[in-house]
C-alpha cells in the first residue's frame, strides 16, 4: 500500500482495492464482504477509513451506495525485485521524479509474498537471485489468474540472446540489461503501463469492450441495443467460486460472439459491462438477433449449468429512445428504461 494505516490489516485493504479494481460500476459493502468472505461490519469500517484517507470514494445509484477507487489513489505501483541493494536504489532514483509508487523486494520469495498482499501495476524482475530466481517467479505469476496479466520487465546483467528468449518464453513482457539507462527504463515502463491502461478498457475476464468503449460507441452511432442478463449468476459464483464463474463467462461470451457473427452484421458491437450483463449494438433486426442468440445459449445451457437454476433474459431498445441517457453517460438509466419497457 502507498500508506500504512495504523490498526488496519494491509491485506484486507489490498483485497478491497483489488476487488474494486475489477468492478465496472463499483460495489456495495455487502458485495465486497461476500466476495472477500469478510464480516460486513468490518468491511464497512475499512471502507469509511479508506475513504477518509482519500483511497476510496462512494456514489449512489438509486438506493445503492457503491464504492470505487479514488482517482487520486490510482498512482501506478511499480515493484522492483533484486538482491542487489545498489540496483534497488538505482531503480528508485531513476523513477523518483515520476508519479510512481515504487516498492522493493529482496528476492523472489519476498516478491511473491508482497504481491499476494498487494498486486503492483508493473514488476521489474531480476533474472538471477537466491532462493527463487526471476524465471521461477515469472512462471509462477503467469500460472495464476490473479497475476497472469501483470506487466513484467526482466532485468539481468546477461546479454546473451538465449536469456532474452527464455525470459519471453516464460511470460516477460520486456527485457532490459544492466547497466541500464534510466531514460530507457522509464520509456519501457511508460509503454507497458500505457498498453495495460488500454487493455483495462476491455473486460478483464472476457476481453470484450467494457463500459467506457460501449458509451463511446453509443455516442457515435445509432443502433438497436440488446441487453442480455444472466439470471442467478451471483448465486452461482457464491456456490462454485469466482474462478469457475469466470470460466462460464468466457464460454458465454464465445457463444454470443459466434451467434452474432453468424446472424448479425460485421458492424455489430458486443460488450461485457458487468459480471452478468452483456450489451450488443446491432444494425439488423434486434428481436430476430436476440432470438437467435437465445437459441444458441439455450442449446448449451445443460453444458454450462447442468444442475443450476440459471437462465438468460433479453431486452431491447432503440438508441434513439435513450439519447438523454447516452448524453449523460449513464448506462444504469438505460438499463432502467429498458426494464420498464420490456
């Protein structure tokens, strides 16, 4: 964490930040407590204290109070892992004038422990270290769904091509050799973080466009809007866990993409804006496309949810009927209008 808060468990703080970082609209205290399997009163206390420290903010949608990460707190966190104290200090000095929250770890074991407590935005990882070297750390991180997308720059004194190839094979995103030029290191960090920021506009689970790209598309085009809601999906997640739930979402997204490709137009736009909501912009008959997507999903329903009370609801509206809501960038208002009409 960027700031140590006396009397609070930094792991709980990190878990809250990580959870909120993956929510498109924020989350209620109840949602957070369920996801983290923590007492709701405890979570509410943490939320209020974190808000007072400028880490979080809250907003109200209808009767719900939703928590989200404060923009002021979203300073990129860079962790550098090296057993050489000189290198640790050199990296910190190289980045001191940049708006980074720089953390350090002395070896691979120390790095994995700290990453479990709070995931950084980027990792600078030395290749040769005691206890657990950079190759092993990189391999472990890439095998976990929580860190498989963590940007990694491999740092080493070796210059052989084979070492670079091995680093990339294990999942490193970039490679820099010691001694390094501070300006080159900054440029490579900026490039990776820029690429990461662009990818955050996509849903982290399905890779489909998220809220920002959907609203941008709606502001630029007139289309029919199809909303697909997975009923009882939260209960499914609670029963089987988020990892299995994420696998299901990826499967559903693939079925929807195939159905749209076969029955829609090349210009149709598919987005995934919340855990259980998909929105499609189409330029064909929305009702007909909805029926065909529903048929495709129904054909796979037994495969996806063999013993669970899961179903899909479809609703449609013309973008011309929600012009004001689009102008105000308010997708929840669009949902409300659709639900009243369907």
